[in-house]
C-alpha cells in the first residue's frame, strides 16, 4: 500500500465469477487463465486523482519523447543497421511513403510500476499495444461493485472516438491482425464492437487481405475488392517482412 495507491477488498466469489463470465462474453476476454491460474484478480487497485494525474503526465511526456526519437532515427538511416532494423523494413522506410502526410491515430502502452524511487516503466508497447479488453471491460465491470469508485478513461472508447472523428458514419475500418491467434482476435472483436457502436463498419482481416490501389487501401474478397476508409494494424511491424512476397505490406 502507498499514498494514493491502495488495494481494495476481494469481491465475493459468486459476484466475481459473474463478472468473469461477463468479461468473457461481453468484452471478449477469451483467455482468463494462464495454466491453472486466473489472470483476473478478485480485488481492485484504487488510484487517487493526484497519482492518476501524474501517470497521465508521465505517459504523455514519454510518448512525446518516443515520437521524437523515431523522427530522429528516420533522419539518420546510417543508424538503422546498428539498431537491428531488418533490411526489408529499411528499404520500405527509404521508399518514403506518407510519413507525416496522413492523420494517423497512434497508441502506446507504458507499463508503470510503483517503486521506492517512484513510478518506473518496464517497457513501452509502441507498435501494437494490447490491454484494451482489461483496461476497458474489466475496469468498468469492477467499478460497478465499489461505491464511490470510478473506472479510468475507457481506452477502447477513446480510440474509437479518435478514429470516428476522422471518418464519416458508415465508413469501413479494416482491423488487420494475425488471424490465427485467438489472443489477437479477441482484441479485434472487442474493438469491432466499440467501432460499431460509434457508427463505423469494422471488418476483421489479415494483412494478406489488404492491397493498395492509387495509394488507397482496399480489402480483397472472393468477388473483388472494396476500398476501406481506415486501417487499424494490430500486426507487429517486425512480422511484416515474413509475409509472402506478393503481399503489399510496405504500404
């Protein structure tokens, strides 16, 4: 326990089990166990407003620092081999593209830990961060059971709102992911529900289903292709060069 951070009491087992079922069926939390152990705790962590504000400030500063580092690296291709960037990705970066020309929605997840020296991070998931199911669904479910508690901002809703602000109602959003992995699929199913509620038309797809025509992304199907208005890539960039040669992943 620390000032501003406190573990709450366990939920009654029956109430927790009901929440667990709702997490699975309402929020697509399909992997509630690791081996024989539940990954969903029976107790919440309460964070006061000051600590939450500090975490928000740190995350924003760290994300700004990460983006500036990326810009610096893009300007210095001589560093790419030293950094271990695969040659195929180096060639894709050298080809230019639309960096800075298109309004992108970017998400990073910083894993904070409270130490004797204050908040520290173990890593940043700067490419395809997960945690939407837990940060949105599980938090909101728990908050219903503790008087005076309020869930933090819903990351799934915030992401959907940011995308919706750039599109029109009914626009098609391709959710590109590794379709053979259920842990990735559950995240995309969860986000698809949120995007649908915001008035968009999400379509689940693999990277092999995307082709580029006149700098626009299109979704390939058995009867042809249809232009999509946005793409969410939930497929790690370092995996992209492993796709088949005919894949247009560099776009």
